[in-house]
C-alpha cells in the first residue's frame, strides 16, 4: 500500500508548496508512482505542475463534494511526471460545503481508498490554515511532513503545530505520525538560522531531516515556468536538495519497515 504524506504548516511562506511540488517530482524521478493532491484553493501546486488552474476540468471540489471517482479527477499530463489532483478557487467553496455533509472529515480518505495500492506515494499540499480541508488531509494521511524556516517565530509556531497535529490525530486518525521536520530557505551564513537549526535538532532529534533546503533562486523561478526545479535547472542546489530529501524519505521508510518486521 502506498504512503500518504500531508505537507502542512499553519504558517504561510515556509516553502510548503515548493516542497510538495519538488518532492513529488523527485520521487517520480526515482521511478515511483506518485500522486500530488493540491488542497490549497490558491492552486499554486497546480500551476507549478504545469497545469492551468483556470482550465482544470475537475478539481478537489468534484472529488470531495460531488464525489466523482478519483480516476475521473486525476490529471496525468504534468511537467513533474507525476499525477495531480488540481485546485483552484472552487476549492474554497468545497471547504464551506464540507461543513454540511455527512462524515466530512473522511471524504478524502474514502476517495483515496481505491488508489492506495496503485501509488507508491501520495503527497497532499495543505492550505496554510486549520480548516476542513486540512482536517481531511490529516484524516487521510499516514504522516505529516512539516516545512519550516529557521527563524524564531517559526520555532514557536512549530510547537503549536505539533500540538495541533496530536489533537487532530486523537480525533480523526490515531495512526497519524510526524514524517519529519524540513528546514527550508536555509542560509548557513545567518547566525539565527544556525541557532534555530540547533534548537530544532535538540528538541525534535531524528524527526528533523538531515537534508536542508537552501535559499535558491532557481527554486523561486521554477514555478513561474510551470515546472518543478529539477526540470528547470537540475544542477541547481535546490534541485539537488529535493532529490536528496526524496532519498532520505525512502531510506527512512525502509528503516521503519525493518523495525516493524523485527
């Protein structure tokens, strides 16, 4: 069965969508079958995958509210060579309508059930807020990957986010775990970034990925060309970092499997 990873942080501007698009593309480059779900009404992951959010025939709205079969909603022609479920402004309406439907917290989990065995990885790009869309992502996911900048306020927010994830897990998904904490937009010349990074490692230990995503112009430019960074400039430090992250996720997965068997 494939692994479902929600990429979430209640704080905006931490590289959440950049991570979703680029880790999905990096995993697909390792010949894994990957699905990226854009749950953010802004539709940035959709645009960053080379899909015009304004022309997307179906989105998460049709999946969650109209309950269309997932095979009718998936877009296979993306620049990242992964499958995509798109988002646009219609998903805002989905968030509102979810308040009115039965078993609203598990709509996404139920929709994904028919394809869990088909994909190796399903990544969910969550909105930067705690709403019904995020709750659906947490209910459907096996784990949560948390991107964060190494700055003081982000560190404070991370503790609150971890508490929120634990509370959500107790209500909608007791099996939910923390996949890892990813340091993004990292500048090693910045003393504060280094200090916060050390605090993170002390507090969260092995939950912090060894891989660090640097500040990188190519990562920032790639979305405007509708493509993941590795297909915009594979030699860039940002592209190499996300390829390294994909490798680290795979290695952790193998280690966890061995632990469960033993």
